[in-house]
């Protein structure tokens, strides 16, 4: 069963799936758990909860899971905290994992802290790195201090150590030869605390940010419709996607799915062009794995210049049109 | 309908650089200008609307240093009936679990018959969004997060719409419950001069850890399962090259760089 692994503090990943397709962030977390587990001979378990979701298991095993803990019940078909949290708590008490990872999605952010509170353990939000030490301590790196520093958070005395991680922070891996097993567990459902009346599906436009080779992003420094049209045109000629910083979202220039940074998307394009963005760490952690970062900013002291590869000091209204023309010229030749 | 609203005081944007970390990992915030966490105003606004429709009371709970007092005045001016400040050296350095435990103890003591607790979805300073769900666990109540619409129905029931990844959930929630709300929910009122005057005789009660029967081992830094183990500056690993010359020259130079030229093809 789940507790038969002689006192080892194994690593668990809560798997979020929609219509039988696991979420990308869950696969990324399984890959990270696999890496950490291999170093210390631990097992990786994927918690798969839902109704008729058994067919998701092979993907989770290929993504790196040794065990898929499968909990099926018609009442679990949609996520709901009042059932999911106690079910996971029960599982934790039996299996005694060292750590449990959740994607920092709307569901993960609703569920992980609730599970942590029920288990009276620590929960670290939006980690940008996870490391494991020999004695099983999980080192959870988060930006601190309004982003000027990084902090390593630990949960020294309680288990499991619970962490949430955003999409794109870790990279998915694929182990076609990997063997795993599916462990059926019958969930003990507790009393409902609410009635889920309905789930209204909305067709979301998938964000282009994750797949684009080039991303052009604007910040608080780009404050007019004409300015954003310029950025859109630049993104267009580079066949890239358009994104922005938090102020760009707050000011209504971009949609939520286009916000880049700690509380938005983490992306790794080949080229990232930041325009009118000061370079706050809470923004930059979202692009730290970009291959090349170019900054356009009118303030020569803006911190972004030390966090980018190439900097152009100047007003974007002057820089961007020249850049658009030069790119067009290069493409014609 | 008795509604508790949790309100956090956060450093005003622009005040970040003045915050200092103490050696024990707690934050030194003295002398820093505070504001009410913006989305917590939406939570309060919703509570006031519910009171308007259904009667009852609205109480505000905040945990923080004594400098939070004046901002609780603002919550009273908006229309809250009572305000409680959980303030005690023992509370300092709390992680979300210790924060939730303390807030739950305050609500249980001062508003034992609460129907609803409203929180903001996340604070603008640390923004973990964990306090709502954890508070619910300590209160033994149901919780929902990312609520963008709440309607109070017949018989103890609230219908709540919450945002998910692929759409939204419509939930009938029985009381007592904890709901974390988003800014889309409503537009918070701005108190008038009259409101401010009228709130002057409302009382703010300060609660210590002893009054909440919380031992030191369950409060603040000591009662927090998470600890800050290390702080470091993230190392710069970029070229940080500033391009010089006329604008045309700089742009040409940029497009010649291998990492940039490569993606133009
Ligand atoms: C950079 C940084 C990162 C942190 N990361 C973590 C972490 O990963 N895990 C962890 O356990 N702790 C963490 N902490 C500690 C955490 O910030 C504190 O516990 C804080 O008191 C509550 O967390 P929050 O502001 O993130 O609340 P959130 O959960 O984001 O706040 C949501 C709502 O809860 C209510 N609320 C929150 N705090 C209070 C309060 N003091 N009084 C009244 N109502 C309140 C408000 O309605 C608020 O809108 C971190 C602190 C810092 C500075
Ligand atoms: C918990 C938390 C999470 C956060 N998460 C995120 C996140 O995910 N993403 C994010 O982006 N932020 C996030 N933030 C906010 C972050 O801390 C910064 O405030 C934000 O990134 C700053 O955005 P900005 O660079 O666009 O604006 P600013 O810092 O205001 O910078 C604007 C820049 O534009 C330049 N400028 C002005 N005019 C011009 C011009 N004409 N031409 C060229 N340059 C010009 C200025 O010199 C300045 O450097 C978060 C904050 C907190 C507390």
C-alpha cells in the first residue's frame, strides 16, 4: 500500500487534470521531484484524484512517477476543497511523505494551504527553486523583501513540507522506459460543506507567451495606446508574443494571462525585450531563463540594465520605431 | 448576518526599500507608512452590503503592530461596527499558519456566532493567498477563494462564483464559511467626512496573545512551522552591456549580436 516504504520520506505531487489531461505544471513538478528523489533513493508519487481518471496514470509514470495513488469517486469529479483537502490529509497520515508539491494554479493555491493547515505544517507559496538536503530538509527559494533578495524557507520540524510552484518554473521530462505502478485507494469522503451547483467552462485563449521564441513586454513606462501599438507592431514583425509587467496589467493594457513575473507567467523565450520595465526581481524571476534579455529604458540607473544582456538607454517612443524599421530591413535583405 | 472581515495593513507601495530584516528573520517595519491591503477594502465593502440587505453586524480583525490602529479607524469610517487589533510582541514573525491561528482565535472569541468571514484574495506585500483557506481550517468552516460574485440567498445560503483555470464554479455555500474575494467583486466606498466624524466614538479593541489564550509556542515566530533559513542577493549573470552611439547604430549593433540575429531568421 502507500506506507510500505520503510520510513522513507518520499516526494508527492498533487496532479491537477482537466478532462483527463494532466496540467503541464503537474508534469513539471513530477520531473523535479524525480530529480530530487533519485539523489537520495526516494520514490515519487503522483496523487491522482477524480472520477474515471485511471487513463491519466501512464502519462504520470512516463513523466517520472513511481507510484500513482489513484482515488476515484463520482463526488470527486470536480475539484472541491471540502472533499479534496480531508482526503489528502488522510493519505498524508498513512503515507507520511517528506514533501508534497502543488502547482500554484487557482486550485493548487486553494488546496495546498488548506491541507497544510489541517496537517499543521508549513506551506511555502510560489517557490522558484526547490532543493533537498541529505537529511530530507526541503530548501524552498522565494523572492523576499519586495524582490530585492531571495529567501530560503524551510519547515524544520513538521512533515510533510508543502510547497506550491508556478507553471514554467521547472521543466518537464519524459522517461519512456520508466516503470511505475498504480495504487488504488478508496477515498474516505467526509461530510460536504457546500453544494457545487455547476462548473461553467470558459474557452480560454491559450497564452502565446509560453511557445513564442520572442516576447516583447511593456511596463509602467509604456503608458499610452500609441505606445502599446508600437510594442504590438514590434512583436508582430518579430513573430513574437506580447506581455507585460504588473502595472501594465493594473493599467488595463494587457490581460492577466499576459503578465510576466513571480505572480504571473514564467517563460523562457530565446529573446525577451523589456520596454519601460524597471527590472524589479518580482518581474525578472519570470524571465530568468530567457536566453537573451534586451532592455529599453529612459533611466540609465534602472536596475534592469544590470539584469539584461543588452541595454538601450532612451525613450521607447524613439527607440522602438527605429528597431521596427531595422528588423524589417534585415528581414527583406 | 454576522460578518467578520480580515484586513491586513501593508507597506504603501514605494516603502519597500525601508523594510529591514532582523537577524531572527522577522521584519522591522517601524516608521513605515502603511495602507489597508487594497483588496481587503472589497471584502469590507461586500460585508457592508450584506449588512445593508440582511441586517446584522460587521467586525474587522487585523493582526499587526500598534501603528495599524489609525488604519482600522478608516475601516470603521467605511462603516464597520467594531474593530479588533491583534497586537502583541508574541505575534511578530508569524507565517500564514500562525497568522491564521491567531485570527481564528480572535474571531472565535469576539464573534462566536459569525456567519461569514471575508478576506482579500492576497496581500500586496507577501501575497501568499494562504490565509483564507488556513483560517477556514482553524474555524472548521468551508472555504472558497477567488470569489468574484457573492449573493446571499434564502436560509443560510450564499451563492458564490469563483474563478478556476478553465472556467468558473458556482457554489451554494452553507454558513459558516470563509470566502477570499477579488477586486472584481465590487467598488469599495470612500468614507465621507460625515462618516469619519460618525466613526470617532466607535471603539477599537486591542487583543493580546494571552487574551486569546495563545501560548507563545503557538504564536508568531515560535508558532510558525516555516522559518527563513537564509537570505541572499540573487547573482547577476547577464552581460549588462549598454549599447552606445546614434540610435540607428545602437539598434544595428543589437541586431548583429548572435543571440539576437539568430531569432530574426
Ligand atoms: C516575501 C515573503 C514571503 C512569505 N512567504 C510565506 C510562505 O510561503 N508561507 C508562509 O507561511 N508565510 C510566508 N510569509 C509570511 C506571511 O507573509 C505572513 O504570515 C503574513 O502575516 C500573512 O501572509 P500574506 O500576507 O501572504 O497573506 P495572504 O494570504 O496573501 O492574505 C490574504 C488575506 O488574508 C487576510 N490577512 C492576511 N494577513 C492578515 C493579518 N495580519 N491581519 C488580518 N488579515 C490578514 C487579509 O484579508 C488578506 O487580504 C512570507 C512573508 C514574506 C515577507
Ligand atoms: C507579491 C508581489 C508579487 C509581484 N508579482 C509581480 C509579477 O509577477 N510581475 C511583475 O511585473 N510585477 C510583480 N510585482 C510588482 C513588482 O514588485 C514591481 O512593482 C513591478 O514589476 C514594476 O513594474 P514596472 O517595471 O513596469 O514599473 P516601474 O517599476 O514603475 O518601472 C517603469 C520603468 O519605465 C521607465 N520608463 C518610463 N518612461 C519611459 C519611456 N518613455 N521610455 C522608456 N522607459 C521609460 C522608467 O524609467 C522605469 O524604470 C509583484 C509585487 C509583489 C509585492
